[in-house]
C-alpha cells in the first residue's frame, strides 16, 4: 500500500532555473476600444461634475451669496485638474493592462508605476461573470470577473475585452474546468 501511495503523490523539488516565468507569458492586449472609451468616460464625468457646480453658482432661481459663488470656483478648478490628471493616468496605464490564458491558468497584468500580476489556476475558479455597463454595451466591450473558490469577492477582473472574446474566454474556462474536474 505504501508503494502505491508513493506513486500517486509526488512533491519533487524544483530548481530555480526550472520554475515557469510569468514574464515569459505571451500576454494579449485589451481591446483597442478600451483605452479611448475609458478616457472619454473619465472626461465626460469630469465635465458633468464641473457643469453641476457652475449651474449651482449661476442658477437664476434664488440668490446665491457671493461668498459661496467665489468658494465654488476652487472645487470647479480642483475637479477639472483632477479629471485631467486621471485622464492622463488612464492614457498611460491602460495600454499596460494585458492578460494571458493558458491551459491551466489565467493571468492579468496591470499597473503603471507598481506592476501587478495576478494568476489564477483554472481548477480553482469557482465561477466567471461578464459585466457590462451601458457604455460597454454601446461599444461592444465586457469585463471578465474571475471568482476563486472560497472568496466572496472576485479574484480579479479583466476590463476592456471585446464581448465575443470575453464570452469565448468564459466558455473556455468553464469547459476546461469541467474537463479537469470530471475527466
């Protein structure tokens, strides 16, 4: 019985040179529609917030004290500056986001200054969801959320995938997970 048990389980040591390299993964870029759409949503949100404050300042329905009008200029400029900084950040960071799908795992890499790589074995995937907001539906994008076993929140999310690609990845993960578990 001990001889049979030793054949079923092995825990061999792996040398440093034999370890798989995440840097060697063949990463795939996100959809080319993602970065401009993300920037546009950021800029439109900024403009809407600034317009709301301008409308409050100069609305004709009741008198707004001059102190309040003068004070509202600072948040308007602050929101505008913050919106431009966020848009610039997205311009630089969004092209750095990428993913890799292999037979046994899926990886996602992001970050501009601090690079982050998350890998999830497909066997540990509890379920996969596609998330699409109104803007995503309009331009044909989807976000793929990967949930691992034992966690209430998603392990990671790959944004900016073409809807068809996201659906294909989702189907691959679910089908491959079932094959590994049952066959």
